C-alpha cells in the first residue's frame, strides 16, 4: 500500500521556487569562498619593470594576498563582492639609490550567478581593472614620496595586480569552479 505524503511536513514548492532555492544553496558564500581559496595566501613577485619619465626607475615588488572577505547580495540576481587584502613590499631602484615602500590595500571583484543552457550554473567574474585595486602607499622619506609620484608607483602597482588577478581567474581550477554542469552531475549521481 502506498503511503500518503504528509503535506505539512514536506510541502510542495513551485518549479520557480525550487530553482531559486537551488541557486541560493548552490551559490552559497562557503562554495564561492572555496572556489577562490587558491588565491588566498598566494605570494608573487613582479619586476623589475621600468617606470617614470624616461623609464629610469625600476620597480620590483613582492605581493602577498590575504584571506578574502565575501559579501553576498540576493536580489533578482545573486551577486557577490569579493574583497582580497594585499600587502606589497616595493623597491624603486634609481641605480644610484633605492627606495623601499610599504603598500597595503584591497582588490575588489564583482561576481554574478547566472543560469545557462542546457542546465548550467555560471558565476561570471567582472574583469579586474586597475580601478578595482585600492592601495595605500607609505614611504619613509619625503624624497621617496616625490619619487612615488614621478615614477607613477601607485598606477604601476594597480595595473600589475589587476593583470595578475585576471590571469589567475582564467586558470582551469577557477574556471571549473565557476561553470557547473548540473545535468552532468545529476546523470553521474543517478547512475546505478
């Protein structure tokens, strides 16, 4: 004999409501953080690169990325603002003298959860631009501050960090985590 379903314990929901709940569950902050954890704690170096008038200054830097913070917004679309802290030890070499700088800041990325045919969940990441990198540069001397302006130190750091993050989010591990083929996963789960 077939048991009757207890509607109070397990109410039906519309397909639309189910889809919305599924997306909110699938795109949880924990899953999104997991997709980007490979970036956290990363350290990379750049330089020396020529900067300033006549490209006389050479910039070299060691960059460390910290644990990201994630803010989720659930409206018509589910979106995230991912904020990645960064610290930079920068050296400006003028051949005759070297000036160290301490830089801290954040990288701001915007992500949007979308659905795609045939049955996929896609997390779009806006291409990082130098304007998405916010930094504070500290120098130990007045001469260093002048050099910072002349050599466009702030701009070079923003540009390089944005390019690095853009390359990182194109890596296969990030791409795989941001394009989920739900149909394939259901088929695999239901194989006997």
